[in-house]
C-alpha cells in the first residue's frame, strides 16, 4: 500500500500554482479507507475546513478536496448544511465520490476557492446531483443533493479531476476579482459584481507567473 501520509506529516493548503491541482487524483482502495494514514488525512482536512468558518464577512470553506492539501487522492469534505452564508457547518467526508446522475436543469451561482486566490465567478452547474461514495467508515452511500450543496459536490469532484471553476467559465465577464476584505459583500452582490478578472490573470495565477 502506498502511504498517503507519514505518521508525523501534517497537511496544509497548497498554493494555486501547485501542479497537484491540475492532476487527476488516484482512487483510495477499500483497504486504505480504514488505514491510519487515510483517517489521519480526513481528520486533518476536517480540521482545516472547520477552522475556516464562522465569520460571514470573510471567505468560508464549504468544501475541501485532498489535492488542495497536496495529496492526490480522491477524498473530499463537504458542508452539507450550508447555503453559503457562513452558517455553522455540518462537515462530512466522502471517499472516491462519483456523480451518477445530474439534472438537466442548470443554475448559475457564485463560486470562489482557496485554490484560486482572489478569483471568483459565476458558474453554471446542475441544480441536482446524485452521488455515490464511501463514507469515513468505509460504507458505500448514495445521496441526492440540490441547490448550493449540489454545487459544492460538483466543485469538489472537479478538483479530483484537475479542474477548477474558472476552467468551467467560458464568458470572461463572469470571472471576478474580489479583494480579501470584500468576500462578505460578494456573497450577496455577486450577480452585479463589476470588478472583472481577465482570463490572462487567472492563467498567470494558475501557472505561477506574476499576474499581468
């Protein structure tokens, strides 16, 4: 078995230009789910997500994928209770998640990410998804989610395939730049946001170049 983490290793968020964010993550074997390494990784991911909560005027973490902490494994954390307005979270871990059904109905909504820096945007996503995954105890689960939670699942599973939300946006007018002290305002004003992010700026952030 390939170790996911050593006993002493701690994880943290990687920079937006880390190549692990562009790679397809590897599935976790059923034998690995109960391993000390996998359980430690999940615990640390939950701790990171829990720590980025509670202030409605700041960026909050409603989901996290293991590539975002430098581990190329198919594990995500999702806040299944949130509406994106900074509520007390209900965080759950999902291992090898797959979308097995998605609605044809599509909704546009705001997205941001700790792996895109100050880049936010309006992204089209299916309004309902059914996912299949293993939970933290190794049980196979199938769940259907709608609205903002469905959006989180699609966003986080994209991370496992090396895709970030700006890559889903084809209209550059829907790519926004949001300063750190404006995330609270963006949460309610995203539909009318008029500070745009040029595609070239996102490309530079993704590649590690100094933004033009």
